[in-house]
């Protein structure tokens, strides 16, 4: 007789159904696991045997064969422990096999029979809900899985004994409740920054339209401080965005205690990060920093210090909004709709262009340093600003600057206008101007005759690419939204064009 338990295999954030088939037959006492298991799955036979022994069940003195179907799909991870154990228990009669038919199962077993948390509980719960089944998962992952919907039946036992008692009717497992992380009240505030009014204006524009931003300035001018305060003016995640972000975090094992948060991701990898760490990869094709920044901010400090190959690997995610990791036998795609914020010094010594300073290497110091950033990557950055050194008069000026809460209100109003506009156009999945499809850019940012003349002249003199042309229009549309106007004026367009001047100088160096 063959007992069957359903579980899942993860491919990106998608949960693919897997059928765990357990058969006990005459032969030498052993457990054979087939179906392309990786090392973690192959080792589960030792954990399963120890957990069953600790739970008071003895292994039969027969041959046990475990087949993970479909056999041509690679099986990775430790979450196959619990379905294999429950399949074996069903074959032994310790739990009713027909009761398990209504559930998807995942969990890792400890040697004492307790069930340890695993990654991917939320995508697994969503997959179970789509199949009309319930979910059996570790107790520590129950709060995370509960976010998949109130109608899904979720059992979150702490041990094998608890799940066996539940099916016998001697112990009832309560459905776990979804939990939320407490709102962070200690975010850095824009009021801490003195001076840099133009940079704070650019930061507000970037937040309002989810535009990419590059800050160039000498050491100590406040570039990192500005970037760290971007999170304090961004609106919280919408419900759909929260689900997408949490699914990626679940696969990566970055949901603490099963608690979700509506705070937008802010990732700041070190400049020594490899390409696999940035865009994803490795043996199991894990999500990288770009995907973990989905619907949030990816901050790259000291931008030219990153490997040029790593930086150029960002070009496709910035354009397409997803990371595709290709392998010889499979392909995995992770969402990566990010807002790139970068900071850099103008040259290696950091002081090029500062009054009273002369670089020992001359102009070549600046050109060589900036040439590490390719022109195509710069073309995808909407706002490029100079962040000069803060003067002493700004530092000793009494009083505080405008707080983040005030700026966040303006950003929220601008984003609400964008959301309503895109809903009217039938683009419900588009929430900000930066991600507007090219076919609709000229419709949402229609210009009058004077504006068209200005944009034409600027395009000819500055050599705008087609991408740069449309990105200027998107920034101008965001500026108009911040002003609360339906039409894009000449002033909005002029300010949007000014944000690309520094980029053109850098592109010439590159």
C-alpha cells in the first residue's frame, strides 16, 4: 500500500505541487528517497527516523521507499522532513491517510520530534489556498502562513505527537493568527539635516514618483544621511505590495517570528557584494539584494567601488522590474521593482571641484573614477544631483529643518494622484510615474507648445536617448503631482531637465 502526502517545491516565489509517496515493502530495513533530492532532502531519512523514535514510533523492519513526484523536478531544502514523516506514519496507521489528503505539508524535524520553522511558509500557504487545500506547517511559521487568507485551514503543530493527537481527536490545534511587526518609530528624520535644500527637494521628488536617484558630492556632505532618511518619507506598502514583498522575504528566510511589516524594504549592500549576492543566484538560486528590495529602496553607497560587472547586472532589473536567474536545467524569476538610490564622490580623492582644492592627479582622477559607471546604467537614473559640502553657516543655524512627517504628507498626496490616474487608464498594476509604460507617458504628461519646444531644444543639445526623453517627462509629471496640478508646465519640465545635467557630464567621462 502506498500512502500519499502533498507538499511543494519552490521555484522562485512559486510553490509547485509535489506528491510524496511512501511505500513499505518486504526487504532489508532501510529508507530510500528518490525523485532528484538534494543533500538536505537525502539526509532527512536520519532526521525522520530519530523523530519517529523520539515520538514513540518504531521503524518497520522492512524496506521503505519514498518517491518525490514529479521525479524530474529537483527537490531542495529541509521542508520535506515533515511530509515524509507523516507519509510514513500514515503507512504505519499512526495517522489517518484520508485526513492528510486535504492538506499541503511542510516542516523540518528535530531529532526529538519537534518541528522546526522553514522558509517559504507564506508562498506554500498561497499555493495551498489556490488548490483548495489546507496547510500543515511548523508552529513558528503559522503566523506567517495565516496571511494567505482567513478561509484556509492551517494547522501549526509543535511536534509530531501534537499532529497525531489532533487527528485522533485528543488534542485540537487552534488556527494561528496573523501577526504584524510594530511600526518603527525611530526612523531617521529629515529635520536632522541642516542645509542641502536642493538635495532634500530631489529626495522628495524621487520618493513621490519612485524615481532612481544619484547623489554626487565630497565626503561628509550628507549623501548617506539623505539616503537613510528616504524611508521616513515613503508611504507604507499597499496590501498587494505587502504580499509580494513578504513572499520574497519568506523564501529568503527574513521574516522574523512570522511577523509581516508594511514598511518598505531598504537594502544597503556593501560594495564588495558579488553578482550572485546582488541579483540572486547560487546553488539554489536564492533571491539577491535587488529582489529583496522589491517595492522598496536599493541604496548603493560608494557606487564606483562596486564591480562594473555587478553594476551593469542591474540594468535589466531596472528596466524590466524582475530578475531572471538562468541555469542549465531551469530558470527562476524573482520580482525586482526597485527604486535605486546611489551615492558617490566626484573622484577617488573625493574633492574634485571643491573651492581651494587641487587634485594631485588632475582631471584624470575624476574622469577615470566616473568612467567605472557605464553610460547605459546612468541613462536609467532619473535624478542626478550635486551635493556640495555643508557650510559652517548652515551647521550653526538655529532651529530644525522641515520634518519627515510634513514631506511624507506631500509624497502621499502625489502618489494618491498617480494611483487614481493609472486606475482611470486601466493600469491598476502601475502605482507610480517611474513605472508608467512608455506607451502612456506622453498621455499622462502632455505638454503645450512652449513645453514641447523646450524639450526638443534640450534633447538636441544634451543628446537625450529615447529612454532619457521619456524619463524626463515622467519626472516632470511627478513635479506637477507634487504641485497638485493636472497639467505639466514649462517650469516642471525645466526642473526635470536640470536633474540630468550632471549625468550628461558623467556620461561623457564614461
